[in-house]
C-alpha cells in the first residue's frame, strides 16, 4: 500500500510508520511538531529523550529494516499544505493521528480549548476536502477515542445505535457525551467524516481507541533512536505511566477520587495491529465504519492495585493516595462497551499481564534519574482550568 501517516512524529505515529515500512509498504509521514512546542510551553518532556523526526527517519532508512520512510513538514490547518501533500503523495490509505491529543491540555482555559478545537476540527476538515479533490477513493483511518461516548448508563455499541421512537425505527450515531473539549473535538470530527461518507461517497474507519500503554514494538527496540515517547506528566501522561513512575520514585500513587472510573485499555502493539487490520480491510465507498479499539477494561483503582503488586515483586514499598478528582466525572458508573469488530478481523490481544507491567516498571527504574517529580501532580481542574495560568 501507499500509506500516509499524519502526526508521524507522535507517540503512535512513529511506531505506525515503522510498522508499515517493515511490511514493505510505501510510507510517508507528515507532522508540524506542534506537540513538542506544547510540551515546551508547559515545561514537560518524556521520560526518555526522543530524537527529532528527521533523525529517526534517517536512522530507520539507514538500517535497511524495511521500506524507507519519506517525510513532509507542514500544518494540517494550512489547507494549501494539505492539498499539495495529497496531490504529491496520492495515498491509498491515510492514517490520521495529527491532532492535539490531551484532555487536560484542552481544559487549561479558553486559549487551549479554542486551539484544540481549531487545530483538530479545521485540520480534519481540510483533510476531507483535500481527499475529495485529489484522492477520493483513498481510505481514511482516523484515530478517535472512547471518550467520545462518555460513560452512559447503557451498553456502548460500536458507533451506531438502532432506536425506536413513537413506533418508528432508525439507525443513528451512538449518542455522545464527551468529557472534555479535546473529546468534543473528536466528536465533531466523527460527525464531519460521517457526513463526508454519506454525501461524497468517501470511505472511512473511525477507531474509537481506549487508553494506550507501553512503548516497545518490534521496530522501536531495534535502536534507541527509534524509540517513542513515554509521558507521565499531568498534561500528556496516562494513568498507568504515572503510577509506574510514582512507584519508582517512592511517592504514593495518585488515584483521583475513589478510583472507580472505568476505561478501556490496550497495548501499543495492539494499536499497530488494529490500524493494520483496518488499513488492509478497507471500508466500502460511502461507508463510515466505527471500531471500538480496546482489549480490556479496568477501573483506576484496579490499575493502582496491579502496580502495587508489581512494586512488591520488585522489592518496592508502594502506597496509594486518593486525591480530590480534578476532573468532572462520575466516581462510579456503568461501563460495558462492545468491541468485537477488530477481533472479527483477526486481532489477537496483548493483555496487561504481570509480565508486561513488570517490564514497564523495569524500564522506568532504569531511567528514574530523569524523572521530574514536579510535573506529576494534577494542576488542571475541569471546573477552573489551569490554576497557574487562568487566562490561557
């Protein structure tokens, strides 16, 4: 395939590029490096140093581990860049990761919320119009989020819901109850893509992804310069990463509220497998597919228990502290989300076993001197934004 990966410098974008290149596909990546800028603005950085995309592409192309990766630098909110990119590349598949990816970042205040929506929604719209112009038969594989659904008190279907009202029936997109301005931007993306498929006959797969953990893939382990990012901070970090770092530096695991919040999770290796399955089994013309992309679901409290147990196995004394929840979300809730379509295509899950957690903990312990403890505690409150920058 000729595949274009938008957001190719990111946590998922770079491993995805190497994954397809290793399979012999023709791979292009594009990025504007905005996330590196946002990290600098908030004074945070990944646990492991990440070379520039230029350097990683150079390293990959020099290793003869697969097909070369070609790169372009530009911003998706610049429609001229997007049109020119699609005209030059002529992709068969477009994997779209190129968006602001953090709920906390979007909740810092007005500036961050507006930027998130403009960046994500406008960039996605530019992409849809450029596809219509230059590659209308291409298959769009778009990274969505399970956070679009929220935590409804009914089973979450895979994107669509059959409803009966006043004796009539219809099939509609599953109702969305997003939990942040970031998640709302993904909802808007989904509606815009569905409209483009319905009206223009485009083909698209929306991957409503759970929380991803892990940094090791077959390709990232080939050389240190091919690694991807591990964030544990309060803006871009994920809960399991945060717990592992806290366990290693000897501070209590910060569980927000009672820890009853439940979410879907998956290993980064499964993200690559899911994107691969979606790309190689494309949607039909005019079809808007939605796959719920996760393999397991855990409560935050259960994750904390698993990290405490991993710490015990490693000889660490790990404790738990319950903080006032900085987010506005239910402490306890029903959560039963369907996720059968990717397994039906052949997904073989990589589960969060003790061995996986132990390996992640060992990786963090090797880099513990690089941990900045000042960037872990929550500083952004959903009801009041960033307490240190109220006008953002």
